[in-house]
C-alpha cells in the first residue's frame, strides 16, 4: 500500500489546520501513523489520494446506511442544487422532511432542523432546562453528545481516544451542572438524583453507545431511567445521532421499545450532509421560539440540499424495510466469522453488536461501560487496525469507536475482511 500522497498532504495540512485535521480522531494519534486522505467513495469502498481501495467500516461515522454515493441521493441533490444552495427562508421540503420523520419515529410530535448533531443535543438540553426550570443534567461516562461545553465532562469519542481528562475552556459552573454516572448503572443515577433533588432537568443518553465502542444497554436499564424521569419530572433525551434510522426505521426507540421525551438526530437525516434535528413531545417542543421563549436559531437550518439528500434516503429506508434484515444478516455473519477466527487463534476478545453497529475489544471480560472499555488492550487494537488497513480494510482509527456496516457491502467484501483477520497474529 502506497501512502506517499497522503503523507505529503498531511504535512501540508499541519501548516494551516490544527493537527492537520478538522476533527481530532482523524489524525490517527491513537493508532499512530499517517491518516489517509480520501479522494472519493462509492458503495462499500473508499479510495484515497494514492489510489488505494478500502472496504469501509466507518461510513462517515454512521449515516451511509445505503453506501457511498447512493445513486438516487446523488441524483436528487444534483437536481435540487440548481435552485440555489441556501435560502435562509422556509421551504415546502422542510415540511415534507418533518412529516417523513414523524411518520417513521415513535413519539415525535414536532421537530426542529439544525446543522449538526452537536447543535441538536445542545438545543435539546437547553429546551429541557427551559421546560423544567431546572439547571442540572445527567450524562453517562464515555457517551459523547458533541463538543458543547456541558457534554465534554467524562466524554467518549475523540475525548476518550486522546485521553483528555479535563477539557480546558469548560468552566467550573458548567461542569458543576453536569453530573455523570457509569453507563448501565441505575443505582448510580438514583444516588445522583437523591443528592440533587428537584435540580435535574434532563438525562441525556446514547441508548446504544457508539462512542466508546458499541455498548448495549443491559436489560432493564433504559426502562429504569424512563421510570425515574416520569417520577422526578426529568426530560429523558435519546441521542440518536448514530442509532437513528440505522437500527430500525424508528431508530433505538423502536428497536428497544423505549419512548424518550426528546430525540436528537445528526447527519443521517441529510444522507451524510451536515445537518441535525431535535424533536419530541408537543408539550415540550412548544417551548422553542417562536412558540415559546427557549431560543434556538440557525441560518442553515433546513438547508435545501441537506433536506433533499436526507429525504431521499429516509424514503428509501421507510419503503424498503427489508434493508434492515439484510444489514442484520451481513452483520451477524461478520460477527460470527470474526469470533470463530479469533477464538481459533486464542486471541482474547469480545464482540459487541446490535444490528449493523459493532465493535471488537481485545480483553477477557465483558464490555458494558467506560471502565470496562478502558481495561481493554488498546495497543493490540492499534496493531490490528494497521494490519487491517494494510489489507484494504478501513476501520475506525480508535478502539473507542463503533464500526458501521452499509448495505452496499457484499458477501465477498465480508469474506475478504475475514481473510484479512485470519492473517493477523499477535
């Protein structure tokens, strides 16, 4: 594999861009080496600036459920873009998009478009505070809800990958209003609520975590949180930036049969374009301006190019639910074969999976929260990452991230992936 062009581009990028990248995990700082600069993508494959081809298990961190450059999405964007790239004014397409999301997602009465998953989560928390008149929130260690100040306390994703324990720029006041509990630990949440009676506005959670690997909720955990929120007048927020429309047409709410009060979405509702949204119960959403006094705004909210990309893709998912069966079959096959190979090699490991989200952890223990993730063999994962990369398999460059399969991946691609794993040695 030749990466001379990527090396040159990375050297050039570091002169003008902090760390040479526009999002930290892309720098390969955790796994080491030079990040690949991608030139194009099609279906299940990425092509870098040196012409190398890779089977993609990141898929833009989730949204490319149908694969890269999916023809109907590309055509819809090409047709729409001639009308202009932005209006800063209402369009019928925004209504159609909101109606489509409402028809697919349980418990969403009203929805507001924004420009990113971070903005969606930030706005949902502000709304919860405005609705309840309380200031504190509970989040979970290792969960990542974007880079807004209140979410960077004991966060996952790049914060965990780079081992940043305290984030400079986050004030003490913000940190004091952000309470953290271990994921899958209901007792810890009950203790926090008892210690902060009538002060907690919201509990925000990744219902299935994708930012410290793929971590599934234990039986009864989300149900317990739902019960607590009902009893304590706390807004229950599902961050479905990763799980929304990926685990089912109705996301984690549908898949896990748990209703949230507010739900946040990200780039998936733009077919991979920069976009986000937050929505939920009417009695809460009516507190957002201009109906209420909780202010949120954005010139690019409901951007027509993002809307048509997402509208086209979500329509495809809604009208062809068999896509989820196909994704399940492919993901199960990969999990089963990967486990068999690693077991035969006597390499200690755990594979966490739900639907087309999964992660591989090198360890001898179950992985169900940030503490258990932190005790996995990250140095071995880094070695595995570079082995797979050299064999044409593009994995997340961090042991703290979920893998995502697209439905464009073929049985041959999966077999090639397994063949690459068979060549791996300690």
